[in-house]
C-alpha cells in the first residue's frame, strides 16, 4: 500500500453503501489516486470489481481480512 | 460563560439548539451558557416539499417558516452568511467581518447540488432539489407533451429515496393526464435499482407492473442540451425529452474556505462521537459530514440527539461519551397513495416493509409535524 492510498471506510454502510462511496471518491479525487474500500458487506467483493471494469478503472486487489472486505482500485481516467 | 455556536440553522442545527435551550434552561438563564445559531437566511426551509412542488401539490410558502419562530426564545439567532471558521481564534467570521467566538462549535451547514460539475447539465436538465429548480420543473411538466422522461442520479446526493419517489409519482401524474404512452426511464449508478437492497428488490418488482423502464450502472458524465442526450461514464448514450437529474452534491463553500473539508467539501467526522476529526470542541452533523450514511433529515435528527446529549453532559462536567449508532429512518412514497419505510444502523441492515396507504397518510402527517420536530418537541 502506498502512502497515497485513500481509505474509504464504508463498514456498516447500507445507504449509500461501499460502491457509491467509491464512486464519490473517484469523482472527487484526481487521476492516479488509489482507493482502498473497506466494507462489511460480502457483496462488495463482487459489486465493486464489476463496476470498476465497466467504468474502465483498475482493480489492484480484492481480499478479506477478519470479515472486512478490502478492495483496492486505481482511478485511471 | 460557555458559548455554543451552531453554524447552520437547518434541520440539524435547529434541533440541537432547541434541545440545548430546553435542557440547559437554568444555565442559560443564569448567563452561564449562551446558544447562538448562525443561518444564512431568516427562513427555515423544509426541503422534502420541493418534491411535491414539482407536481404543484405544494407551493413555496408551505415549506417556509421564520427561523426565529422555529427556535426557542432563549436561542440567539444571527442571520447572515458565515465566511469562514477561524480555528486559531475559535471564532466564526461573518462576511461583514463580525467575529462570533465559540467554546463549542456545531457545524450543520448541509450540502448543495452542484449541477455545474457535469458539462451541459445546467442547460439541459431539470432538478427538483432546490425551490427554484422544483418550480421550473413544475412548469416543464405542465407543458410536457409526451416522449421520454429520463431520471438520472449522481453521487453523492442527499435524500436517497427522492429519485425513486419522483419516478413513481411522475408515472402516476402522466397516467392521470392520459399520457400512458410517455416513457419514464429511471437510471441508477450501481448494479441495482437502489443502494438499499430491499428497496432495490421492491423497485425491481413494481417498476415493470407500473410501466417504468430502468437502466443500472449509469453515472452521468455529460449532457448534450442541443441533441437532448446524456452520456454515462460507462459509455452509454441515452436520449430524452425531459431530463430530471439528481446532480452530484458538495459541501458548502464556507467549509472549503475554512479548510475543514475533503476534496468534496465534506468534513472528516468520527462516526460514533460526531466530533470533527482532530478537534474535540467541534461537532458535525447532518449532510456536512463525510460519513458513509444517508444524507437525510432523519440522519440529522438522530445525530442531533447525540450531539446535544454530549454537549449537555460536558457542560455539566462529564466526558460526553454518548455514541451515534448510525441510525437512519426513511419514509418512501410508493405512488398510488401508498408508502413504506426503512430503517437501519451501522450494525443492522434494512428489512423490507410492505407499502400501505396508512404509512402514506403518516408521511403526509409527518410533513406537517416536522415543525414540532425541529422545535425539539417531537
Ligand atoms: C427534494 C428533497 C426531498 C427530501 N426528502 C427527505 C425526506 O423525505 N426525508 C428525509 O429525512 N430527508 C429528506 N431530504 C433531505 C433533507 O432535507 C436534508 O438531508 C437535511 O435538510 C439535512 O439537514 P442539515 O441540517 O444537514 O442541513 P440543512 O437542513 O440543509 O441546513 C443547512 C443550513 O445551513 C445554512 N448555511 C449553509 N451555509 C451557510 C453559511 N455559510 N452561513 C450561514 N448559514 C449557512 C443554510 O442556510 C441551511 O439553513 C430531502 C431533500 C430534498 C432536497
């Protein structure tokens, strides 16, 4: 993880939820920013990569640690 | 004397001020505590009415009260725009240069739609998230001759259920005017129809029954007002006859001028204590926080209970340890004179409730009872 990584702490977020929190971050921050989304919802491990692919950003990693799903994404455009 | 300053006299700021004034009555009367609300306008605006204004079911006067009347008589009200918060001086600096010093600051400045962030949206789209926008949309609906009404949702935005409610209500509105053949196309940024799963499942069931079209994974990138098309960042282009957009929202400029917000103007806030990160004499509530929870009046309401409890406790020598559990409660208008509701917190996911006409009546009643809630009574 680089020091530039922006943590998006979306644990316990049902609305807007982890993916919407990531989209918010991607809208706000410059190209090149790396985000690490923290989610307590198993669905995020699937939802987030699916959107990242459609939107043309880059999935860096997708892991689970102690029940928290951590997904790293780079904004590339 | 302890000076408590509330920046923003909307839902959150007014509720905290009134709860403090009631419960610290003795301290205020003795001159030990002073409570000051700073609000840009002399009015208090109940924003949920904007949705009804678009359908000519409410007018601006229904949504407005004099903020002085909403506030407890022991609360001081300063009307004017705050220029910035000066943390070194522990004061709010007004645009006319007046300094309002604080011992505790509560920030409840809300959020604002920022259509200017999407090229072409201001020219090509309608929004009902402001009074002015709702009235323009009302006129456009009155003149609508048929075709496609396209609803788009950008992130982040306040009141997460309003886009869905609008779509249901506009379908009814069209049908009642003999425009069954007009299309309502609802789009949403993620892979289902709403971020709340039970709401998404319910919408997926009733949309086809009610003749509402939908498209998911649709994040608006730009609008072409001449050709009447919207292009998404996922690469799809859709045409419209009337575009009703929920623009992305940002925090208020006063937050940015004060250097308190992130890139979107949202204030980093502790999700439990509601203290601004790195400041133990500043609390933040309502839309202004960076928390991953719904930007809704009900959120501000539950947070107000925690902020007031902590301030009262600290003024009386306590540590201010009450915690916000992430609670949110929302009514959802389902069209056809029915409504439902949903509640959840950081630990408990939402559970679906079947819509009923009774909940709809309760929501209509709540619109009138809101003023008691803002007064800190309900
Ligand atoms: C169409 C619509 C429908 C909605 N429906 C619902 C609903 O059904 N249920 C629900 O729970 N929520 C609903 N909401 C959302 C709800 O209105 C907001 O989430 C809520 O008002 C947020 O409260 P707040 O205290 O954070 O901010 P606000 O109530 O927006 O108050 C912010 C205050 O700060 C003041 N301010 C800002 N900047 C300055 C400054 N520089 N100087 C001085 N004063 C300043 C403003 O004048 C304002 O009075 C709806 C919103 C809209 C637009």
